[in-house]
C-alpha cells in the first residue's frame, strides 16, 4: 500500500468519524407527533427539553414520551429495554447495568435514567417474585428522593405504589398514589385514582372501590392515554364485582375490555383474561376458563405476574377438563419460570391459599 493511499484512507476515516459525530444525537419518540432528534438539554418532573440541530428547543411533556435513545448510552441500554419489554428481566437488568458502567456520560438526566430503569425492572421482577419487593421499594424510594426534578418522577411513583401494594403496605401505597394523582395530566391523575380504588379492593371495601372506578370511567376523555386508564378502571370494577359474586356483570365488563382495548396494552389484556378465567371458574364454566387463561400464556407471557397466575390455574383446570398432560406442562412451566412466585408456592402447598 503506498504512502499516498494510506494518507487518503486516514483522511477518509477521519471524515467518516467527524460526520458520525456531527449527526450523533439523542432522540425522543412521542406517543403522538413526530420523532425529535437533537440534544437533551434539561428536564423537570413534567417535561424533557430537546434542542434540535436547527430551530428552537422543544419541551416534550413527560406523559407523551414513548421511547428515548440516548447518544451517551451504549447499545446495551437499548438492548436491555428490549429484553425488559420481552419479559426477559434478568437479562434486561444485566444489560442496563453494563450500559451504565460503560457509559462515560456527564449528563445528569441520563444518570438518573439509568437509576430509574434499574428500579423499574426490579419492580417488575417483584410482582412475580416477592423476594424482590424490598429491593424494588428501596430503589424506587431512592429515585423518588433524588429524581424529584426528573421526567420519570411521576412514573416512579406509580411503580412504587404498585410494589408497596404487593408488600401489603397499603398506607404507604395510598400516599404514593395520592402523590401520583397530583400530576398535571388527566391520564396520569386517572391512573392514581384507579390505583386508589385497587387499594380499597385489597382492603376488602368493594362497594367504595366500585364508586371510585365508576368515577374514573366517567372522567376519562378521548385521548389514547385516558382511554387506557378507562379500561384500567373497568378492570378494577370487574374485580370488585367478582368480589361481590356478581360474576356475570364482571364478565360483561371484561368482554368489553378484551374487545376494545388495544392489543398493545398488554398488561390490560393479560389482566382481563385472568379475571375472565377467575369468574368463569366461579361459575363452573371450566372449559371456558382454561381457554381464557391460555390467552395469557400464548399472547402475553411477558406480563410475568399475570402469566404466573394463569399457569397456576391451567395446571389445575386442564386436569378437570380431561387434559392432564397439559396440566402437567403448565405446572412444569410455572415452576421453571417463576419458582419464587406465590403461585408456584401455592401449587406446591407451601403458601396459604
């Protein structure tokens, strides 16, 4: 290779590196509206500000953010979030922590983002593995205090309250959800209201819970976010109706959710099918019940808490509808996938029913 050619290749490589650097940028994918690229320059608990390469800075409300790609994060962050969305939570946590360790960022917003995502993944683990509850609460409490001006603040309150409910600390959960209800957006306010209704359910106050859920249903507007929270409230109402042994009414509500809620709202759909199965069982419609649970196993396995519950019921129900081998398969999957869950313990008889 000649000296001249080597010089040309060196210059070309430098130009490619310079061009790549010039176009490297953070990006925000919004729930509605065009994707934005630029440099994330600031954050508060209600919004994130991004400065495009051309034009004025744009403030994006926190509840409108769908996906963020951080230029200063390594590829492991994106891969970790992908694993999280696919229900591969152990792998997700490993990847996110590796990206955090490898990142050389001085961006405080990204540093807090790493902290939040770690806490969120741990919270999702805790829903299927009670041994993770205290770890998740500690991580979310830490973020709540240090991330008070971060755009994930209100989202962290939701996860904190949910894990506090798993622990059975309803007083603390109520405080978290009441704080969530102070958010400036109606869809987030509604999520706090629905969560408070679920606490009433956990406390055995089904009548008051129904009133809370009905109020949330009536208050929901037509935006995508508010409609999702409306379906959340309908699920809560169905759960309350079932607690009152009003299973036929519950099933009507659940049918509406499964038919009308977007398939992308996987947690909503998974919970709806589990609740369908529960009410169908109560009505001794076991063949229909096992098919309801099967929806979760086939379509929504990444919703780990509902998946574990559906496997528990299928392990028993398949045997009552003359498919014992399928019951054994569901039992094996439950024990292999969620060995520390309450559902696995109930199956083995080591936890109270």
